[in-house]
């Protein structure tokens, strides 16, 4: 974890995304970054945001990618970094087609929602 990124910032991001997962209501990267006081237009802030999202996935558990609920406004799906991390975590194989990636993403959203929907307290 970078020295710039505090545990509080990761916790805040986790809670924001968790709320969206419970509601089955994705959040745009730009909206999340705004709530975290990051500038989505800044390359440095996007790199910080990517690191935060990796930490959120780690916190959500080995077999769940909570960040499936963070999507691009233009593509209405996750950025490529989501799939890169999924490969690193052994969740998918490298070289999947766009359709296969979309099926994984949608299945991941459903799986995450089912895991977290009944949790009353913020983890």
C-alpha cells in the first residue's frame, strides 16, 4: 500500500462500493473518485484510485471482486484494470474475448451482491 493512501481512504471506498453492491447499483469511477476527493482527470489520482480499488478487492475476500460495481460512464463496464487484476488473482484466464470478460463481470456482480446484500453492518 502506498504511503499516500490511508487505511481510512480505503475503508471509505470499501463502504461506498459495498453500499452500491448491496443495492445492485454500480457507481461510476468519476463519482467514486469525487467522493474520495480524487481528480479523475489526473493520471496520478487515477493511479491512486487503482491502488485503492485493489485494496478494496483484497478486503472483500479472495473469491469476490467488490469493485465489479465500479464502472466506466462511457463503456458502462469496468476498466481493463479490473480484468488484469482478475487474471492476477487467478479468477480468469488471460486473453478472454470481450464477451467472455462481460460474462465474468456480470457473474461477479451477481456473486458479490449475493454475498453482501444481507449484511446489516458495514464491514
